[in-house]
C-alpha cells in the first residue's frame, strides 16, 4: 500500500468516525430548542423527520508528515422537515 493510499484510508476513517458519532447522538429531551427557533406549545408534538447531511462529506488531507497532527471541521445541515438536535458528538 502506497503512502497516498494510507492517507486516503485515514481520511475515510476520520469521516466514518465523525458520521457514526453524529448518528449515535442523543435526540435530546422534548422541548430542547435551537437558537432562533420558535418554542412550540406544550400541546403540539414535533412533526417531520430530521435528516443530517454533510456539506463536504470527504476531505483529503494531502501529504502529511508521519507524527503530524491534522484536523478538519465537517459541517452538517438538517435537510429534513423535522427538528435536528445534536447534543453530543466526538470524533475518533
């Protein structure tokens, strides 16, 4: 396996770890609100289904020296029609 293949595999592994961490997040408690959203009345249940989508699902780190530290922020958005709450997330 070439060095480039190793870095590509590492980039895919990082993305997979982030994606799985986001999927494993708690859904929060009823009544949790995100900034800028209107508070629903207590008698109205949230409807719709959230759908998390990565803006840039793959990131190539390029050439990285052995032992160097690299990082990248994966931005996500809610493409669904229900509220998406991310309460915890961590990469691997």
